[in-house]
C-alpha cells in the first residue's frame, strides 16, 4: 500500500512539473502595452499587483521601473511593455 501511494505521488509530481515551468515562463514574459491613448482616457483602479515596466528613455535607451499595476504602467506614454512582478 505504501508503494502505491509513493508511485502515485511520484507520477503526479512528474506530470505537474512541466505545468509549473510553463507558469513561470508566462510570469516573466514581456507583455506589450496596448494603445496608450485608450488607457489614458480611463481611470485605473487602486490595486496592488506590481509590474516591472520597460520604459523608453531615448532613441536606443531603455530602463526598468516598478509600477503598482499594469494599468498605471501602460498609462504612461513611454512604457513599451511590462512583466508581472516587481523589478529586481
């Protein structure tokens, strides 16, 4: 009986590992901001879900800055894209 439980849990862990890796990839993927003019017209809700925004500071220069939400980040005209979670 112990071996059955062990084998079932081992198989379950092996099946769940690729799902966890895919979730991590999605969390750190660059998400482009939609049309900024459409977001500037609406009011962002006060939510705390930090994102790390990629800001265009010059012709070929970029920097990263943490915003409290994706709505606030994409409401800035210079923000190109963001990733989920604060900047490191």
